C-alpha cells in the first residue's frame, strides 16, 4: 500500500505491506517519493498517489499531487523499475 504522510504541509509518499490487511509494516527506507527542490511544483508536498504496473515496459507508474506550500496542487508523474525506487519525471 502507498500512503501519504508528514507534517502540516510537508507530505511525502510511503509504502507499507501487510500479510492479512489488518497489521501493516512500514517500509524501512520510507519515503519512497519525497518532495522536490525549492522552486519545483512539488517543493513541499507529494500526496494522493495512484500506481499501476506497466507489464509491457516492465515498470511501475505513479501519478501524484505535488504542491508548493499553500499553492494549488499539480499532477506529478513518476516511474520505477521496481515498486520501491520511484523517481519523479
């Protein structure tokens, strides 16, 4: 499961796994997607993600909301060859 978490405006995307859907274990190297650099559209916040597995290109694709402080969000896009090494585009 991917989830968003953080302080008031500095959110990041983490990953957790569960054997039974009741007890969850957070990935030790969270966050899997962190906010961007100063001035980027996602400088302080990445959240609300959706992930698919592209079996043709053998990669994962993630769309997420990125924002700077209190500004409106923008749609971000990230890819990864495996589910735990996400890189924004």
